[in-house]
C-alpha cells in the first residue's frame, strides 16, 4: 500500500512518544507550522538532509521514514541513505539541547524553564547538569533521588532523567505531581477509574489514585549517578 511521507512522519512521531507537532518542532529547532506542513504533505519532495534530520529526531532510519512511499523519493532515498542518518554534522540546534534543570525529589516539575533561567534564580531548581549525550528531548529535566522507595532501580544520590513529552504507558517509572503539590517517583499501572502507583521497595504499599488527583505524570527515561 502506498502511503505519504506525511503519514509516516505523523505515525513515527507518535511512536517516538512525541504527542504534539510542537514537541517534534522544538526537538528539531523548526517552527511548528513546518511540521504541520510535513505531516499534511504541503511541500515538494524534501531534500535528503532534511529527511536525515527528521529521521534522527524520530529515532528511526531513513528507510523507515520512507517506507511505502512512491518512486518520487527513490533518488532522495539513495542520497539520504548514503549520507547516513547518524551523521554527526546533522544535529539539533544548541538551544534545543541546553543544559538540564534538576529538581529535588518532592519538588514540582520545572515547567516552562528556559536556558536563560540558568543565569538567575529559579524556585525549585537545585542545580543544572550537562546534558547526557544520548538525551535528545529538549524539555527533559532531572530529579534528585533522596528516598529509598524505588531501590534498586533508582538509588539515593542518583538523578532520574524525566521526559514530559514521552507517552506514559503501563509499567513505566514516572514522576508524579499531585494536585495537592506532593511529588513522588513510582511505577505506574492503569486500573479501572485511575492508576496504581507502586514502589520497587516492598516496605512501601501500593497506592490507588484517580486522574483528578494528578496534575502531571511524566516518564522517567533512566537514572544515573551524579557524576555523568
């Protein structure tokens, strides 16, 4: 079945956990209307390096991006694949990949933080860390781990890297901010009428919560020691 490039971009964006066009636009350093134009096929054939950049942002290969598309892209595919979508010189803008703000466990999510905030005081931010080389989410933030409720996955003294744009799924480790202001790290499973929040440490009981109790729930990508 022949599909359009726009259909593939939209599907792969969702599969990458980027729920909005703006999330992909911010990652690539382009205006949101440009992503809308891509997804709605409002353009001529895209250049090879543009395809390479989109593929990197979606964490897929150029072949996956062009799967099922008609012969108009055959020559572009050859050039893009030859260039290689892992090329270091096809990268995201520095503004999109600025240093990462870190909050202490129990503090509110650092919503709306910009690179300029690093120069001044921002309530709730404990420190800024150098962005890990494998972290491409421009809105990601870190959480300092203090308690032992999520041992051994998340140990005290480490920093959990959190994505506010990745889609939350059953079995994800999440950083939850409740409407009451309480913030916790838990393992999340969907349940009838709400969520079950569990810990890895059996000393802490599971907790059932309803959606109205939650202000934000963001996926934890991984935890690392503080020396990265």
